[in-house]
């Protein structure tokens, strides 16, 4: 492909950010990034490592925005449950790949999806079923299952929405 074909080409991110190429930037014989501008002439860069596809448009993953939106993980923050009860301090977090899985607060471990982090950490209590949800003698949802939106919609399809909610109290 000729470099000249990149100039003026439309770029679009997986999140919907759009613009066009105004400069192709290289170092050590490799194209490193594209300088682009949006419709308001605001410039932004697209790292070539984040380009997913080049055709009539250039599709890219907008890592620049993701990185700017990322916040520091601050250990030692005071942590509370959603009723305001102090739980202890955020001691550590475990991760696999890049995904944060769990957080240790005081002596307990919480799923990262249950936490909201800011100046303090708020742990949302996840309701769990305290007994099996049974329909026609068959267990459709087992005891201990977290009460999520997906579980509730499945229960609603089975006609057991109320029973499922009641068994979480």
C-alpha cells in the first residue's frame, strides 16, 4: 500500500470517534502513528499498533482516550458498604491479564464488579439466593447464585421472578 493513500483517509474508532488523516509519522523506517483531525479540527493521534483494519476507512481502537480516562488504583483507601458501614482499608487487588478480579478489604475479599472506587471505596452488597428456586419440582436456580439482571430475566421467563426475589431476602 502506498503511504500517499493514507492521507485524507477517514478514520473511525471502535467507540465511534471519527476524523481524517492529516499526517503519517514514521521512525526507524516504520510508520508509528497517524495524526488525525476531527470535524472541529481538533488533532489526535492513532498509534499504528491500535489500527485494526485499513480499507476505504481506517478502523482503530481508541487507546488514547482509554488511557486518558484511566484512573490510578489507590491502595489504602477507606472502604464502606452501601449502607455506610466501615469495612476497613483497600489492601490489595488481584488481576489476571489486565482484568482486576478481586479486592481485599480488611479481612474479606470482594469481587471487583461489586466495588465503586473514588476518594473512598464503596462495596455494593450483592444479593444471593438463600434457597433454591423450584418450578414443577425442578431446581431452576441454585442456592447461593448472585441475583444479577441476567438471573432475574431468566427467572422472569420461567415465571418465577417474584419467588426468586423473595428467596434473596
